[in-house]
C-alpha cells in the first residue's frame, strides 16, 4: 500500500458494514482485518491477486473471495441516481461528464472500442458538484456507446430535468436538451465573439468535471481493468462508496 492515502475512514467503513448478504446460502461479513487491507490495496493501488496472495501469505482464490465479497457489500452503499438527484437541488448546478475506463480487450471486441479515445474501455457517466466532488457514477456501458446515448440510457437527462437542476456538459451531449447546457458547436473561427466568450466560460465551469474523473482514477485499479466486464459496474460502485467516505 502506498503512503499518503487516507485509509482510516475507508477501513472504518469496512468495519461498519457488518451487513449480512445471502450468497450461495451463506453469510458474508467484513471486519477490519488483513483481508480488508487487501481489498483496499487491490482497489486503491491496483495490486493483482497474485501480488496480494504473496504479500498476505494466502492463496490466490482466498484473495479473490476477499475482494468479491467486499465489492458486493460496498456496491450496495454507493449513491444511486435518485439519491444524487435529491442532493443536486442543494447545489448551484452539477457537472455531467463521461469517463472511459480502459479494459484489456483485443481489436475484435468492437462494442468496447471508443472511437473518441482510440482504445477499448467501458463508458461510465459521472455527476459532480460545483467543487468537483463526485455525487454519482453510472453502471458501465461498452466504450462504443456515445456519452449522450449513455446519459439517456441511464435516465440522467430526464431525472435532472424533472428536478429542475441545471447541468453543464461538453459537446458530447449535443442534443440532450432539458436542463443540460452544452457549448456552441462549430469551428472556433466561425463562431461569433459572443459564442466564443460563452464557450470559454462554459469550459471553465465544466473543468471541475475533469477534476472529478481524475479523482476517480486515483484508484489505480480503474486505470487498466483486466477483469470481466460484468464486474466493472460493482467495482465502480464500491470505489464510489469508499471515495465518498474520505471526501466528507
């Protein structure tokens, strides 16, 4: 585990979440023990199961079980869209942005290839407050899905519009309508002076969205995911739950 990370609140969360979950007819309970530290090392630092198994003197299968059970429990404590939207009206506005989480895939896996980023990945939508703090992260969709389609798929645009929350987003959300504000489209030289000024101001406000995504990716596991794509949504939710504990 690298120094400098505020692990105390995260370990306390694992300690508090003594929640019973039925999985294959048995109870899963987490406490602050080496297995909790191993889970944080995997999520925060991206250590592999083999590295953790060697470091903690247990089998790879045991480490996998530690992580799977912890992620399952933590994912249930991440804010859902409805909770984020209830919180949003207390903010002046929110930022909507999309992040591509790189994954380990071959060229044939076209649904996961993002033409925008020129790499394979999973599309995750985030909502951040005006200070760049994460409020919500969406389930992961294949990287080929455009941001505006992903936002509509998750019901983000409708939810924010129904709540009357102003939202700032980049040009990838052109056509979203509702309360989603996007910059003027077109080449810089063809925009009027007023449109340029609006776009500059818009970019300054929207920059906190990039800050929120950068914060999410301080969890090194998300910088290159090598697991099944079906597990990525729960991983993101677990990380969001832990992140929000440390940002309170």
